[in-house]
């Protein structure tokens, strides 16, 4: 008797753990998982629904939910693949337009700004009369700016027409892009040329301690290599010479790379300030 009760309880528990068997039940269960933030399980249930009910009228909606769940879970690669299939399968329909636009938003959220700009441009070009085309142009310009493509960002902001609700802000941002492009920057080429004299490129970059270190270490390695050869210790001189050449080359590359890094960091600070100002 006890064994029978245990078996029945186990079967009941197993039944309760199974997903609903009807289309409506599966959809409600998947939506509940999505709303609870359990995106991976929600995707599984949405796919189960499509498998068991391939002709459902919910098919497009369910496919969009799968793509959105991947996006919310920050599984960008999978989300891009789902949106790409949706845009291709639904081309020429409103849902196809929506897939293309959401794909562009996904790329923007993922920080793939150049790809986002291309997707927004495709949407605005193909669907210029769509109400979302103006916002696509606005976000395309921002994509260029966030990708540090300042000249293209300036042109994109300038191309936003006077009838757009973003017109005033776009004019201001076009001017900001122009100012950023003309800002004073460190020259990586000059840093590299100066670094031929050990440490001088670092000093140009404002890294005075690193410059002094580079000067002393390069000098010590050069002196050690020369002394080794003079004393007849060719092996030691060769080792120190190889180390010295590599350190010297590294010092030059370091000065060049630091100039690039400083320029990008300073530009990013100003771009972040613009992003806060315009609430993007």
C-alpha cells in the first residue's frame, strides 16, 4: 500500500513538472518564464510550441519572442541569427521590417556600432516612408559617433531633415562631431619618431616615469651588450643585445600605442558626456 502511494506521488510530481500539452498552455508557460527572466527555459518552451504546433497562427510572434529572449540574455550571436532569419523569411511584410529594425537595435545594444549603422541605413533606405525611418537615421548617426567615426557621424547628423523631431539636436551634434574631429590630439607618428631616442616618446605622451625607465633600461642593456663583446664574452653580449633590441622596439611600439589609447580615451569621455546630455 505504501509503495503504491509512493509510486502515485512520484507520477503526480512528474506530471506536474511536465510542460502544458496544449498550444495555449505552452504559450502561457513560455511567456511566464520570459516574464520571470528565465530566458533559456522560455526559449526551450517556445521551440517546443513550434515543434508540436508548426502551423500555429502564433508562429511569427513566437519566433520574435525567441530572438528577444536571446537578446535579453545577451546572447548576441544567437539573437542576430534569429533576427536575420526572420528578416529574410518575412521580407516584404511589416513583420519583416520589424525584424530588420529590431536587429539594428540589437546590434546597437551589443556595442557593434558599425554593424548597427549599416542595419539602420538599410532600413531607412528600403523603408524610407516607414514612421521608424527617422529614428533609424538618428540612431545610425549615433552609431557612427559611438564607433568614433566622427566625420561619418557629422554627415549623418547633418543629413537629418528639419521636419524631424531630432532636427535641433542633430544640428548641435553635427557641430560637436566637427569640434571633436578637430580637437588637439597626441600624434602616434610623432610619438614613434621621438621614441627612437629611448624614453622621449613616453615623455611626449606624458609618461615621465616610464620615459626615464625606458632610457635607463635601454642604456643599461646597450652598455651591457657592448661590454660583453669587448670582454670577449660574446654569448653574454649577444643575449643582452637581443634583449636590448626587443626592449627598444617595445618602447617605440608602447609610445605609439599609448598615443592612440590617450586619444581614444579622451574622445570617449566627450562622447559619453554627449550621450548623457542627449539621453541616449
